[in-house]
C-alpha cells in the first residue's frame, strides 16, 4: 500500500485498484483473484478509520459488503492454493503423479463452482458501482471539520495496540507444540496486525515500523504455507472413501511428505516467534505513550470553531451601521 497520507485516500486508492482488477477476475485469472482478495482486506481495514469522512451507518454497510466479497474470494483463493500445492507435489513425488492429477481435476471443478458463485455475488452486490463511487469520491465527505482533529490517528494507534495484544495472546496460546487450529488463529491475528501496520506505514510511519512490517509479512508467509498444507492434508481422501482414480499408497506417501513440511514450517515460525512477540510488546507501550484522548482533541476543535465564529461576528458588527450593530457583552471575569 503506497503512501497516501489519510485513510480516505488509502480507501479510494484500494477501491480503484480492485476496480481495475475486476476484468481479469471475471476471466478467472489466478493472480487477479489473489490481488482482489488483498485489496478487499485492505479496504475493510481502512474503513474503520474513515469516521471523519463517512457516517457510521455507511461504514457498517460497506464493511458488510466487503466482508461478503472477501469470503467469496477467499474460497476461490484456497482452491487455487491447493491446486498449486498439488502441482508442486507432483514434481516432488513423481510416482504419485497420476493420483495427484486426479485430485487436481477435482479441485479444478470445485474452483470453477466457487468462481461462478463469486462472480454472481459480485453482480448482486453491484461491486463495480460501489467501487466507482468510493474511488471517485461520490461517497463520504460529510464531516468537514472532524478531520481537522486527526482523530483517525488516535484510533489507528488504538487499533494497532489491540491487534498487537491479540497477536501476542494468540502466539502464547498456540504454545511451541503444533496445534493446527491454534496456529491458524495465530495466522489470522498476525495477518490483521500486518494490515494495520501497512496503514501506519502508508500514513508516514518511520523506518522501524517498516522493518517490523517486513517481519510480519514473512511470518505470515510461513504461516500461510503451513495452513495451505494442513488444509490439503485434511482434504485428502480417506481410506474409508475409496476412489478408483487415486491410489491409497500414493496418498500415504503424500501425507508423509506434507506432514514433514508442516513440521519444518512450524519450526521456522518458532524461530521467528521471539521477534514477533517483541514487535507486539513495542506497539502497546508506544500507544500508551503517544496516544492522545479524543475528548481534549474534540474540545480544542470546539474552542477553535467558537473563536472563528466570534471573530466573524466582530468583523460583521464593525462594518454595520451604528443602529444595526449588535450589543457587545462584556466578558465576565474568571
């Protein structure tokens, strides 16, 4: 996400990116599905910081829309990841190529079904129109004074601290033993923290934040590869579900290879865990040290607005005829 200053600029930029991706997505291109999914996630993250420009009901409505978009794209992306992993395993286990090709054909049919559902959902939601309205600025803009206070920056720090706390808790809960469901929860927590770090970097954060973001991305990649293998292993046909096109002996070899790679990826995550926890611990104290309560900022805005209106009144009264000038009250002593 390139630097663009404010959340509304980030939102419009991502909406334009997703809009440009739609033609290739409708053609079923794999890279377009992935790019669209990433953009939809970034849009959902930054939406929560656009209260200065959008009414709350509009934010809630858009959040629901992009949540549905993200779920549809996620299912297609998961099918793409399984197919890519099957192709990779064919090169690693040549004797099992025939069985893996049969599994890939099944995944291809599933992907086509999921892609059709996603395109139909996009049509029902009228996604091109929604994206066009956001990208062109036809939505929002109802709070011209609120953005002066910069409340979104305080909200961003607060969200970052909450995400860091959630990631740290998830890492501790996962322990050093491989629990698939727990490590999956950690993957999600790290992903959410990564996206809020992206917003902070786009808003002008320093080099330390960019370095932390790189670590989060690499950690997420490791956990993503681990998740893809675990999902594939869970999806492999069981002995109680015989398939004439799939050799059980081949599946047994595939399971052994995938399990070994899962162990290796989990060990890589554990080596990255200390730095991840350190990043989380640094974010929360920074929030406590730099955070500014919203109330004082709002009060400052009210005082500034009152001063501005008072000056306008004084200027108007000084130029009006004497008979029309309003009575000027003396300021009470404090």
